[in-house]
C-alpha cells in the first residue's frame, strides 16, 4: 500500500526500507566506499528478484551509505588476495560459474537492475566507479550531487571493461565520450558528468537521495503497470526494428487497457479531475 513506511534490515553490507511505495536499497560498506563483493552482489540479486514480485514496492532507489555510491570491485577480491579467487590472479580453486565469468554475480547484478521490471533511480554521491558506474548506468535515472565522480576504472587496473558498461555508456553519453572513458579510465567530475549526460540531475551535496526519493514517489503514485510496461519496451526498443517496436507497443497498450488504472485514468480525464491510481 502506497503511504506505508517500514524498515527492514537485511545483511550487514546491505540495507533496505520501503517509503510510500518506494523501496530504498543502500549499499552499506561505507568504510570501503561501498566496494562490491561477490557476497554483496549475490544478496542484491536475491533482493531484486524478490522485489520484482512485491506489488507494494512500485519503484526503487539505489544508493550508497557514507561518502560514496560504489567505488567498484573490492580491492582485495580483484587483486586475488581475498578468499574468493580471481582467475589469473590467485591460486584459489574456482567454481564453474566463475570460470565462465571472473566477476561472477557482479555482471548479473547489472542485468537484474533492468530485469527487476520496475523503475530504478540512482542517488549518487562520491565515487561512482568501475562496476559501480555500470550499476548507475543501468538505472532509469541518475541524480548526483556535486561530490559525484565517475570513472570506467577497469582499464586503470589492467582489466577490460565488464558488467555491462560498454552496453550502457554509448547509449547514455556520446560515443566519443564512452570510448574515452573505457580507453583511459579518466575520472570525470560532477559538472562534466552532468554535461555529458551521465547525470540527469546535479544537486547540492547531500541532496541526491531526497531528490531521487521525491522522483521515485511521483512514479509510485502513477499507473505502475503502464509505467513498468513502458520501461520494459523502451529497453526492448534499443535492439529492435521500428516494426517490432510498434508491435511491442500494441501489446503494452492492450495489456494496460485491461487495468483498473486505465479505467480510472480515462474517467478522471473525462470528469476533469486528478486520477487516483492504485497500481492495479
């Protein structure tokens, strides 16, 4: 029910709460600038899969505790010094899953940010780097404060880009900017991130979460079935022909026409009043 506010503590490295239909997911490793680990990625994926089915959560905000959003992969893990092995950098036996993809669930997490099938708004501050940049780019909208710094950091460590960053970068910013970022690992400050389209909104320090939450609540009050379908087909349109998109839109329109919100929206339009959507 929109309007309900609850708090759920999950893992030590992850917080989750619900505020008026908005699920707020907080990476909670502030002492490590919220660097992603294998276990944190696994828990985030499980949470997103659960939230896909939870109707009381209509939109999501993804943020980080402390002075960073996410600084990328945890340094101990990436260097091979962690108990969890890294191909080519440690002698720790690897499970079959990791032999196919070194980052394991971290890349899958980028996919789940899209596949959760609900709008996800990124509230950003401080470092947004490496895999953290991939997560932010996969979100529907990025709101950052003036401490935000973005970097496709993989090349700085000698790694090729991963976690979907080469898919999203040229779609969010200019091709030349995307190439520069993955080739040089240059750090972009907040103003340049905003200018290049990597940030949709640039706010004063400490304001990103409140602004992201306000936007997410606006979406949560809307016709969420229609919104989720619109989001889904925008993503499909990125790799589809015009004919395919027109067919997809026809399916979406048909599905949404059978909702209570469509009846409410059209009635409110005729009656010249503000609609009250219920997400059904």
